[in-house]
């Protein structure tokens, strides 16, 4: 079974925009192919726009999952092993080397689900997108929006490990409590905050050195006004725009060039795949930090394959804490 879209999304996706399709999968595998059953499926914001641009009607919705191998013609992967793949929203998938990210090693104290979160794509995004682009130094101030989500909560925790002061914002008081429980120094609710630059100046009186941007839009422009000379901005996502009817329009941040110029700011967007060479190092450190108790794992889990669209919509609407 797999999910496909019944129609183009109009603003926030709805459950009726999706349907389950049943198909017969030919288990006569070609060289390097692997067949597996889904254990955990990841719901991610990028699916919102990737489906719009790249998934024709009838095709499976794309996404990451951990599968258990049931048949293999790939010498690297054996029956019974678990692997993290870009296999889509499907119960059974046939993948080749191109779609395999890596094996899900048995690691003491770490659940399999973590391989779609902190040890999966969002974890690699947080580690590489933050450390490679922001290059944080001890004592610096870091600001992260979307700070209770899959990527944001990890960026905040990594920044604390690196000895930074960490400020965040998110969409509910429950999330503020969560972010503080994992080490954020100060957090505010962007939905109830009336003076965004004002609260930032109060929480980061010495200015912001590193800004990890998950959200984009007007609020991100306001953060620029608080950035210190030599500040670094990692543009990870623009979720505030993903459900806008004209996707492109919402992606504009209204960037203030004079601020960039005067404060010699560095702003860089990235796609996590470009850091593939860094994944082994990232995995090593993330595993070590989890085992040492320095990196806490939090997940929002939905049971039942048929509930995948609802889990996706809930995540886009802010229903998740940590990885969905
Ligand atoms: P999250 O787990 O953070 O879930 C999405 C969250 O976004 C929601 O819980 C909600 O939290 C918040 N949100 C939704 N709408 C808005 C809005 N209009 N304004 C502000 N916040 C909003 O998702 P991920 O951690 O997986 O992804 C975070 C960002 O990172 C996304 O933009 C995503 O596209 C990007 N990303 C980029 C990658 C890359 O390679 N560049 C790879 C992976 C992710 P709240 O309650 O706080 O509003």
C-alpha cells in the first residue's frame, strides 16, 4: 500500500488530498535491489513543496523511512537488517543503492525510530547545517526558530554542547517548556509575541551571532536587525511559506541588504544532501552525545499507516514536539 495525492494541495493539505493505493510488487529483484517492510515513516515539511513540484498524480508521496529487509539482491544489505531509505509513504518498498542512506546499526540505548530523527535526515540537517555554516564559538549567542521541532530542538542542544547561549521561539507554551527542559536558555512564543525585535533584544542583549532559520518570512528579517558584526545565518527552511497559495512569493525574506553589508553577515542556504561526506562524523558525534545524555530525544508518534496524512498535517500545523 502507498499513499498518493488525489489533487493538488490548496493551502494547508487536507486528509482528502491523499488516498491509499494497493499494488502488486514484483519480488523478482534486479541486481542491487532490496525489498523491505516499513517500520517507521517520517513526516517532513519538505514533502509539502516536493509533492507540489515533483510528485505527479498517482505517484507515491516521497519521504524517509526505516525498513526491515525481507529480500535482497544487494550484497551490502541482508534479510532481517534495518536500513534508512528514501522509500516514500509505503508499507512495502523496493529500493536500490540510490535510495539507501545507511544501515540502522543496533546501538545500545537507542531506539530504531531515532533513525528517522536525530540519527536520520533531520539530525544530519541540524548537525551539518548548523556546525558547517554557523561555525559557532563558545560564548556566542545562537537563535533558532521552530525550536521545538525535529531539526530546531537538535540545533539548540548542539549549540549548548558547543558552549553557546541559546535563544529559541516556537508556537506554544507547552513547547517553550519542552525547549527549556532540553537546555534552551530563553524561549518565546512567536504566536503571542507582539514585538518580535523587542523580545529578541531583551533575550539576547549582546546581539545574535548565529541564526539558524527554519521558518523564513517577516520574522526572519527582524532577526537580521539583531545580528552582530560577523554573524552567520544558516537558511535551513522556510516553513512559514510552504502552505501559501503562491509558494514562491512567501519564500522572499525581504532581506535587508544594508544590514548584511554593514554587519558583514554571512547567509547561506543548504540542502542536507550536500553534506553527505560529513554524515559519518555527524553520526559518530550524535550517537556519542545521545549515549552520554547530552542530547535528549523527543518524538511525536502516530500509530497506523493509514494515519500518515493526518500525522503530516498535524506536523505542519505545529502538533508535534520533537520529531514527527
Ligand atoms: P518540525 O518538526 O519543526 O515541524 C514543523 C514545525 O514548524 C511545526 O511543528 C510548527 O511548530 C512550525 N511551523 C509551522 N508553520 C509555521 C509558521 N507559519 N511559522 C513558524 N513556524 C511554523 O519540522 P522539521 O524540523 O523537520 O523541519 C524544520 C525546517 O527545516 C523546515 O523548514 C524544513 O523544511 C527544514 N528542513 C530543511 C532541510 C534542508 O536540507 N535544508 C532538511 C530538513 C528540514 P510551531 O508550533 O513552533 O509553530
